[in-house]
């Protein structure tokens, strides 16, 4: 904090300066209030902001989604809050979020790119891009993911192969307590790597371990209070350490991805695609040969598309699985019912996707894990593409929008016991699996997670296979009640660091 304190001392070293700053802040505040009140319609309500600071003093920057849920109880399902000087419209509750993202998909379909993600991606790739770049890269990635098995037997085979490596890794702990983070991250990383690069990595590969470690660290740091402050005041606090750690991690990852792409380029066969990278390189070559102008198939878009898929495909699924195993250890009676169903339906053979329809309780438990885990509570922020009147409120073009997914997954008007782990949310009276409209862990609309199909398959196969093979328990000396369900801090929210014991059932 020393640079900020030094800055403060120089700014406020004389009474004249203090008065000048106070007047400037008041002018800025009056201008912002005046401009907002002159718009064509009524704007969403919200807590009164302070000049420049906005509602900063009211926000829990470690877990802002909690503050926003509390504010929604006072201001309704569409309200305004200021993250520093940035105006944000928050959408709360299933019906409001669904209406905005689906019925008003075009108006709410742009991506808000915060300063830290602009630093990292520079408008390239899929997750943090807009316009033609986003359209082309998303279309290409969806096609490639489908071609390489998303929702098909070939993807099932890749997942089950990786599951074998994961099971062996867990067996090596011989029932002793272990941190579930790395094995699960390695497994999910390898599944997306086999689709992107055409091959998997060994778990002890130094480059692979570093890629996973840096991705996890950056996702965690991106949700920290310090980075939240940087996103609010990017010019003032560019010096903060966590920003530089993120940028250095990203620099090393880009170097590794470039090297991996170069090796694939050197062995490229134009007649055969081993993975998404090959498909991209072949398309890039064709567009260059045809002298296509303004092509999106550039080296930068390839690097950041690959990086986006690797990070997103690793972190979200692994975090959900970690929650799942922790919840099984905490609620052994539910683990009993899952394992009884698996034994009755599958027996000792390998679990297959086809088994899902005959495993309603297991399927319900996985869905309830996703609902309660709530790993992307504020979604990835959106931005309005044009002026829109929504539920009677005027929202200006370019306004940042937070679809509060945690308010959907915990909507008290949609879920019988929203704050409890209750697989019955997804079962009817006959014990058959039922879909729920308010189950939106992958968001909805134009920006719905493009890997949703792959993630669902991974969660089912990995979770079922692990429960078939192991009994998950707390470490010795720790009771089920003492297992901590407090989420960690991050851009996504995995459980807090913990250890479990995996006792072999075979």
C-alpha cells in the first residue's frame, strides 16, 4: 500500500488541494447524476453511490455476489450498483435472468471485458471478445468440439481413458488423506488437451503441470479484492502485485502454447486433423492461400482460443468434481444411495454414458452438486449492445450487466430447499429424474458455455466411475460435520483447500 499512501500524501498535502479535489469529485458526481437522469426512461433503482467510489464501501470484494443477493432483496430483480465509477446493472432471479439472456439475447449478448482480461486477451479468442472475432472463433470452436466428439462416443472414450489414469493416481494414495485439487485438474485438463492438441500429457510432465498451475492461479487471483480494485481504477493501481503475477503467468503460458502449436505445425498433415489446433492451422492456410481479407484465423486468435478452452475446460469441471467428492464425504448417506444404485445397475463393468438414463438418483446428485456448488455465481459479465427498455427500466447501450446466476440456482420461488444439499430437487415422486427450468449453471442465451455438452459428459462419467471405485471419507480425526463447505475466493469458486481419503471398494 506504500505507493498509494505516498500518492495520497502528495495529493492532500495542502488545504487548497483538498478543496480542489473535493470540488472536482462533486462536479464529476453531479455530471454523472445529471446525465443519467436525462435519459429517455426510468433507470433501475439501487443504493446511492459516492463520487468515484460508487458503492465500493458496501461491497464485499472477496465475495461480491453475496452483497448483490442482499441488495436484490431491497431493490428488486433489476437494480443498479456502482463498482467504483463503473455503473453495473444486476439481474437477479430465474425469471429475470432467463428473460434477459434468452428473450433479449441480442440486447444483453455482448461481453463486458474488464481491464484485467483486456490485458490478458487483447480482444482475441472466445471468452473475452466481441464482434466478428467472437462470432468466428465461437462458431469454429463449436464445430471443432463436435467434430472431435462432444456428445459422441469418441469423447466418451477419451474421458474413460483419462478416468483410468485418474483412478490409478488416487489409488496410489492408498487411502491416505490427499488434496483432491491436482488429480482432478490434471484429468479434466487432459480431456480438453486431447481434443485441442490431439494427445494427452503425462501427469508428471513439467510443462503440463505448469500450464495447469498457472491457469488455476490466474483464475483464483482474478477474483481477488485487489484485482477487483484494479478493474475499478486501472490507471491508479496498475502497480498491484497480483496483476503482475497474472500477467507473468499469462506470458509463460503463451510461450508454452506457441511451442506446442509449432510442434503440431511441423508434423501437420493437411488431410487429417488430430485436434482443434490442426483444424485451425488448415483453415488458416486455406484463407491465406485464397487471400481472404480481414480473416479471424490468425496466430493470436489461435493462441488465445486454445488458452481460453484449456482454462475454462479445466477449472470449471474440476471445481465441480471437487465439490462433488467433498459433499459425498460430508453426506455419507447420500454417497450410500449413489453407490447402491451404481452397484445395482452397472455392477463391476465400466460406466457408460448410456447408463445415465438408468441411474436417476446418481444423475440427480450430480445436478444438485452443480446447483449447490454455484461455481460461477455472477456468470461472466455481459454488456448491452444497444439501448434497451427491460421490465420497465431504461438501460443504456454499453452498460455492464451481471446476470446473477447464484440467485437463479438459489431462487426461493424455484427450489424447495435452495440452501440445502437435496437431490430430490431433480426427482419426482416415483424417483425418476426430472429437468428443472431454473437449472442454469452454464448460463443461457448467446453466451451459454460452449463446452456444456462435454462438461456434462465428463461430470457424469468421472463422478460415477470414482464413486464406483472409491468410498470418500474425511481425514482421520475429522467428522463429517467438521468438513468445511466455505467456498474459496476466485473468478470461479471451488471449495476451500481440503483433504479427503479415498478408500478402495474393490
